[in-house]
C-alpha cells in the first residue's frame, strides 16, 4: 500500500515541501492541566486597555501598485502582565499590521519567513504559506497549503483587489501546521474600500475599529500552551481582543463600526451586549449586506467576519457595556470565556459625521441575486470524522498529495452557477467551512431560511452538528483552490481538499508555480 503523507512525514521523508513533524508537539490532556497558568495569575477582565493594531505602510508605491514588506519573526510580547511570551509575528506585532487598500489598486507583499528553523516549544519546522482569506487571488498567490516558504526564504504575493469593499484577513496556511502558526500569531486584517462603501454614512475613520477576537492558554512560565489531545480542537482560557486579554475600550456617545474577525483555532462565539441592545450587522465576509440586520446575538465560527455597528448614544456617560459570549455547542469553556471585552462610555460625541445606519447598503450585489433555479448542478460535500481522520466525502489532503496534487472533489466550469450542499452528520463537532476563491450566498440551513446575519455574501459558513447547509455561487477564475473546515486542527488532520475551476480559454495556473527564494537571493530581487 502507498504510504500516506503522514506516514512519510513521521518517517522524516520529504513530501512536496513538508518535512519531519516531531510527535513531541502533541501535549496530553493531563500535562495541559499540570502546566496551565492558574486563573489567579491571569489578568482580571476589563483591566487591560484596548489597543488597535498598527496600519501597514508601503515601502514604495507607483501609479498602480503599493508594495509592502512583511517579516515573520519569533517575537517576545507581554500579554499576561509580568510575563514575556514568544509569538510568531508579522513585523513584530500580534495581530499583524492592518493593510488598507482601495478597490482596483494592486498590492504586492513580500513575506519573509525569518522564523527559527525549529519551533521553540513545539519542535516542528515552521514553514509558512500566506493566504489572503476572502480575496479572489490567482492560485499561485492564494496560500496553497503545500506551496510553502521555509525559514530563511521569501515569496512575493500579488493581489489585484478587483472585488468590492470587504473585511478580509491574511494568515498562515502552511500544510500540517496552520493551527500552530495562526495560534502563535500569524494573522491580521486586510481592509478593502470602494466608492459605494465610502459614500455610505456609516462610521468611518476613527470610529471604524478592527476587533480581532482570539483565545489562548498560557503555561506557568508565560509560554503559549498548545495541545492537540485527540485532534478534535483546541480552546484557550484567555479571550484576546487585538492581542489584549479582555480589554476595556473608551467610547463616545455615538455609533461605532466594528470589523469583527474570529481567527481562533477551534472556538466559536455567540456575541451579545449585556444591555440587551441589538447589534446592527452591516457586512459579512464578502462585504456589505443588501440591508442592515438588527440581531440580539451573533454566532461566529472560526474565520468568519462580520461588520457590526453599536450605538453608544443609548447609554449615559459613565455606563459600562460588556460584549458577552454565550458559547455555542461543542466548545470548551473556562471561568471567563463568557466575556469578551468592555466599552466604557466616557464622553459626548466629538464628531457626529457618518453616524447613521442607512436602510439600504448594497442591494445590487450579484452574489445575493443568485437563485437556486440558475444552478447547473448540486454537489454534496460531507464533513465527517472517519476512523480517527477528518474527511470530506471520505477523502483528505493526503489524497491530494498522493495524486501529485491532481485529485479534486469538484471541477466546475468558469461561469457556471452551482449549489454545494454541506453536510455534518457526525456528532460532537461543528465545522466552519471555507471555500477559497469565491463568495457565496447561503440558501438555507436544514431546509429553513438562514439566520438574518447570514444575509450577505459569505466565504465561510457555520455547519453545526447535524446541519445541512446549502450555498450557491457563480464560478470565476481558473485553476486549483482549496476548501476545508476552518477548525484548524480538523484542517491539519486532514479535512481539506481542492477543486479545479475549468476555463476553456485559459490553461489555468499552478498553485505551486512561484517557488520561494532564499533570503540570500533577496538583494538580486528588489521589491
């Protein structure tokens, strides 16, 4: 029988660009309990000041393109007061710098892997592959899992930014170690604007705030603790917002727009305000909704993004408002994981411009106009744990690797409209399913209408225990792309496959077609 990718990895044999993964990276449940930092050492919720990630600055620009330089390094950061924790950071900060770009302007990002050759605590080689999640990238710039950049190498990624305004994010997607690399800090937002989004009187500028909500667990010496246990998931006992534990933000009495991203390994959230006031959802993964949706709570799975407006004019100066988490099923909860952050209303508004929620946002988005009758085919995709392995239709990334990256589960034609029926019939887990390249519309959930907050273009959908969710999309582009569960432990073990968009007018693109170069060659390849 042919050896699987994991058999070869355990034997120390190269498969594509992947190399030895020591078994020492697995922490047992018992050692997790013994080494976990006690709650008495953790900061109390709402005692840490809120912070906003820095905005990336291009190293140069020309008439059409902005050029950015990002270095991935092992960086010590104080998150728990009195402790220095080693993170993997883009340009030395966690989360990484936010990239902001206008629709139609190209971006080139040089990503250098300056990480150590061996992970300082988990013992694996931290190769990387950078995925701009939510962007229709060419296959060779999409962060294909097996298109890796090893420590000491760099790769240039090019993004045309032709899609509408949206909140997207860049993160690691390296084969077998996406969970660890993202958990250790390789994640950041990427914000695209367009004329429609800028013309709306929703909050902009200082009142347009990223909220990157993660979770982590720390050892007694302040190191990050990571455990695979039975390869079902990992849940931390500390909620981090923009890298700060349970922070408190000072706000004025006016509306704020929050771009919420959940870059967790496994955790999902159900967000609400302790005041009972609604959240106004104005955008989903793929950008503006047709109309705003006012909801009492919002369920988010890993990698989903929602833009939410909160109206603090409803509260008097001096009022504290708490963003809560009533955890969905199939999470692991701890003492304070039911809290996310607090907002302290400290003053009257100093600026009341762009302080509205219009009745219409983007009613003409073509994705949301798609109808089931337009579909030329329906594909059934079953997400299931089978014999200890996470699979899609009984297959995983092993099958892609063994086929020399030719195996696919779908071969849609460019211009076709398809329905994908995403099924989770196995018990005990939920799967946030991400389909690369495309935006889709959620048609229904278990035969009923999707939740109100799902009423915008999406690229990740929460497929809960026992759920069947139908999504519809129109294919563009050409070449091979991944789709997978965004519980990153499931993805790494092995709930990921690929599809190939066929365009008769195009030969397609090789997702491994632009190999990484050694950093020693950088001088001869100026950015």
